[in-house]
């Protein structure tokens, strides 16, 4: 939403002059995703996952912290890719919710699923089993909520061996929400994207996760490499994608960066506080668009109003927060 072009005025009150800075223009955004999300993690528990287990536990504690910080009402369940056991598709331990004490610690323990599972990984089929009858009425009862969005995250170092085409699984998982809004379901993949990126020890048992990557692409999810040295960046992407929250807000016009003013729910956030930054975000077509990007721990929560005002300028980020003119000025005798 574009704000109208305005001018700056000087008001006189007795002996005091106060300059009220009114910007050329601006944009108003609304953080309007569902405030509820059900997240199913499907984690490979085959013997080849050994090199990744400790890294998974450590990094996924950050995953759950994101939802707590962003004030998102979550249900999180963990299953494995093993569909050969009688417990196939059953959520491990309890469903983790906003009411779970020490949720990050509990999650870190559950997501360490071990390496004793079947080497014939069927993550897509395991997810289908977990989210359909009879399990949604028995072992996994209470996980799926009618009002919540649904996200599935596949974590594996090998290709999926489920029996059906990927499109069938996408359609079956999407039908679980029984909604015309395709955004209520997405799936993401933390898998091998390039075997050569893996360590020599991991390469022997690894294969590219093409089927998981295809499901992520079909459902507007995100993908990342399980062989990456750090999961920090991909965990942030996965968290944002699952929550449907936005951290990046694109501006209608190029701003004078030192003039940018940001407020959330009418509370001003000075650039000096570090809650957000201004940058040019490169697009797939090579263009760069002006945007305000919030830090992860300062993300506007569900139903927030984000107002961004600025003077028109060249958009060069070099001028951001330098000699900022965001504060009103005044003088008194």
C-alpha cells in the first residue's frame, strides 16, 4: 500500500520551533499469515546418517526457537523415513507445542532419531502414513489442526524410494488440508543436492535427493544441502517458509537510505537499534530491488502492521543509517 506524497511543515508554539519531518512517500505492509502451523519433520534414520546426527540436533534447536520468538502457535512432530517397522508413521515422543516446557531441548533430543532404521528410505510415504487415517485418529491424534497451515520437512542424505510418483504425494498431502488455498501446505527438503559437496566419508552412502527436491519445488517449499558446513542459513529459510512470516519487505520506490523510518504496530524502530537493515535484494533476472530486511529475532509477528516511510533517492545502501534524519528536531530558548 502506497502512502501519499506529502510536504514538511514547521509549527511554531510560543518561543519554540519544532520541525516535523514528513517523508516523500512510503509503504505499509501487513504480516498476515496463519498464526498456527503444524510442522512434520521426516528424518532419515538409516546408518548413513551418522555424520549428520549431532549437527542436526544442534541446529534444529534454532529451528524451534524461531517459532517461539515469532509468537507462532506451533505443533511439531518428528517421524523417520523407515516404513518397514510396525511404528511406521508414528510421531516419536510427544507432539511439541507452545505449551511444552523446555521445547528446544525436547526437540533436540527427539530429532536425534539414531541410525538403526531401514536403508530403504521412504520419506514421502512415511509422511503420507503419518498424516492420514488411521494414525491421525490414533497414534498421531491432535497433531493436525483444521485452522493451521501444514509444513513437512524432509531430512535425508539419500534418494527417496517411496512407491508412488512425487506428484501423487504432493496432491495427497495437499488434500489433507482440504483447502483451495495452496499456501496452506508446503514441503521442504534438507537433502544432498550435490554429492561432491559432501565429505569423503559421507559420499559413499549419499545420493542426490531428487524426489524430495521435486516435492519441495512443486509445493513452494525451500531446499538446502545437508552437506553444508553450517545449517544456519537454511534453518532460517526453513523457519520462514514454514511459518509463512516475512522478513523482507520490498519498497515501491528507491529511497534516500538515510531517511528511512520503520515502525511496527506504530512503534518506531530506529535504524541504530539494529532490528532491521536496508539493502538491495538481487532477483533471479539480475535486477536489484530496494527492501527493508528484519533481523530474525526482531521479526514482526502475525497480524503486525509494518509502516516504512522515506524520501525518494538513489537507493544506494552505502548511505543507510549514516547521518540519519529520522528523529524530529526542535529548539527552545
